[in-house]
C-alpha cells in the first residue's frame, strides 16, 4: 500500500473500519476485504450522497480495488431506489464493468477541471519568472475518446478561473480555492457545484485523474502542440490475444489443457486461486495450444503467462473431439 488516506468522518456520519496502514503489504493469502465503509443519513438519499463523497476522497494507491465499481453503483437508479436482489450485478452489468461512462455534462466538468488544474500549476511555475504569470491560457484538452476541446482560461483570482469551453459563449467558473496544491484529493467547484477528483499522477501531456471513481487520462496541450500531435504515430499496443494471463497474483490450482490441444473460445483452461476465491480462466479465442508455461501449484504474479496459443488465423468452429 504505497499511499492510504481514509475519508473524513464528517461528524460521525462516515465510518471506515480497516486493518491496514500506508506501507502495509497485502499478500495473496489474505481476504480481499481491506476495509468496510459505512455512511449514515436521515434518508437513504442522504446516506448515498455521503458515500459518494467518501469514495471520491478515499485515497488507495499501490493495489487494485473496486472503488470505481462501487462509485458507479451509487449512481444506479435501481440501487438508489432500493430495488435490490442477489441478481443486481448480472442484471445491471451483464457485460461486466469497464468503468464509468461520462455523460456530456460530466465530460465538460472533467475537461474544465483538467484545464483549470493545468493553468493553476502553470501560474505557480510562472510566478518565479521576471515577467510574472500569464493571466490567460489557450489549451486543447483531450480525453480517451480523442475528441479535442478548445478551452480558453482567464484568471479571476490566483485559484479561480473563467473557462470558455469550445464554442460555448457562457463561461464556466472553476474554483480551486479549497485545494492544497499537489494534494492527492482535489476539491473544486465548477459553476458552484462541489466536485472531488483525485490527481493520480502527472503524465507527459497532462494528468491521470480519478473522477467519479474511474481513472481517466487527460491531455492538456497548447494549441500548437495539439496541431503537431496529429502527426505523431500511435503507440504499438502489445497483442496478448495468444496468451492466457493470470488476472491477479495467486496460486495455479489446475490446468485443463496441454500442448497440441485445440480449444474453443470460452472453454475453461485453468483455475487460479487468490484471496480465498477460485477464478476460472477461459480461452480468449479458438486455437491450438502451443505451450503451457506454468504447472499446477505454481505461485503466479499479476499478468504472468499461463498458456500460449499458436499464432495465426483461427476458426470459430472446430471438429468434434476438441476441448
């Protein structure tokens, strides 16, 4: 656990039961529950609102966690209304959870947040120059959807700005006056609405931030930078379709295939046990097994290769007798 900060108790309305501290090492031999977060309110809606704020300000670094999923559930209308059954997750997330999908309003909030944060840090850097900091900024903000948004930023005070978003005439006020510079939790007001994001780390072109529980990479560039960036080649993403990787650190309980076997997409190929749970791993595609890289009983690290498939084209349907 490289960094750990529990949310504020807010006068006893937020409770966090945990048995860990910053610097603790959590191995694969222990229960996956690292803490229990409880909020209390006069109504269900009040308790949910407090829980949202608590999760937004809960700093957990160094290991994977499910804050992003829990945060998304708190915005689910069925959960808010209390219409819950044990089938809630498969019914509401039939394809699994891939991260929060931003609405148009949330997209704009994240864009002006990133532009304002970049401008705030720029003002701090320029404050030591002989000419002093510039009151204006002209930026291009890009999220993972690769849609560029032009943002003009005008300084109101040292921590508050007017942001003109794209071709929209009305400015958006962005106020960072409650933000201790470089703290992991970033409270901000956008048009008077309080938001909480987390600054995970700066990147070459912007930031990685946690917003509404989900991690987003946001680039903030000068206009000329953005123009030239279109000429950059896309980075090559490693192809892992020929491998079955361990989804977490754990123990390999069993392997159901051997070299030379042909398997169908979705077939069980291995079982990995981690934190008292057994995880069935399935073939990512139809193909022939080239090699089995780990034996039953082996201790696996995150994304360690367990099975390798032969490269090349493959068929979706195979002859009878295959695994």
